[in-house]
């Protein structure tokens, strides 16, 4: 493929990450997907081990890619998870963990790859946000906080790197039928007074899930 690009997609073992990586590979690009547990599957792209919360892991993964390729053209930051729990119920270590993965994991990847793009004066960074980064939902407060932070970071980064011909986009999906809902982490503490609202939120989300995807927004 004449215009083939070198693309890195984090969180590519399932859900959006898997679909994005497989689709881009089908188009003829060289795609490196990453996952914390890079179990070999019947994939049309290579899946490498990467924990976005570890600088050592990030460095090792990117160095492995650069040892094979001369550049990284596109970085898709998709790795993340949902933390479910009302704010009062959520312990600080639980809150720190979801923000460390969803927000600082993306920041860590960008800080490693952006210098390569800036020096080459070419590149594309795509951050997978969420509609929860635009409109908060009860019982998902710290997940929403991580995505709100990603919104502000992405918009700022866009202006800071545009003179280097590096493009920054953020994608804001609503509720889709992916594994992220099944793999969500529940806050360990439960306060009984929130049970009624918890049930209402659960029923509302279940109704949307039955309907399938609602919308997806893309901002560059």
C-alpha cells in the first residue's frame, strides 16, 4: 500500500480497540495493537504486551516497535476501563486507579510518541474519550472525571502541536455493545441509601444497551 502508515492502537484485545486495529490492518496499514495480556489470537495485526500505567512498559513497547519501523504515524489511545460506584462510596485508591489508566495512561503514551512526530513534523493522535466526558452520569463519577480530563487535555494538545503538523482528535462514543461494560470494576464499598438511585441508573443503562449504539462524536 503506497500510503501505508505505522499505527499503534492501545487496548486492542477487545471492543473498540480490536475493531479499530483490525479495520486499519484490513486497509493495508501496519498496525501494532497492545494489551496488558497480549494473548495470541487469530488476528490480522500483531498484539504486543503493554501496561499504560507503567512507564517501563510503555518505553519497552515503543522501543520494540521502533526497532522494526522507522517511525510511528498514528497513535490511537483506547486503553481504559469503567469504574462503577457513587462518589461517596468510592475509595481514593479506586479513583486514582481509573484516572491513572484512562487519563495518565494516555498522557504517558503521548509523551513517549509525540517527540517522534514533532521531529518528523507529521503525525496523528486519536484519543478515545466518551460521552461521559461531556455529560456526567450518576454512579460513574470518577470514570466521567477521567474522560472530562481527557477532553481538556486533548483540546489543549491540539492547539499546542498544530504548528508541527501533528493532528489531535478525540472520539466520544455513547453506549455501545462492547466488552467494556462487562469488564467494569465495581467500587468495593456500598452505601445503602444510594440503592434506589443505583437501580434507576442500572435500568436506564440497560435500556440503552438493548437499543444498541446511540451516537458517536468525532472532534479534531
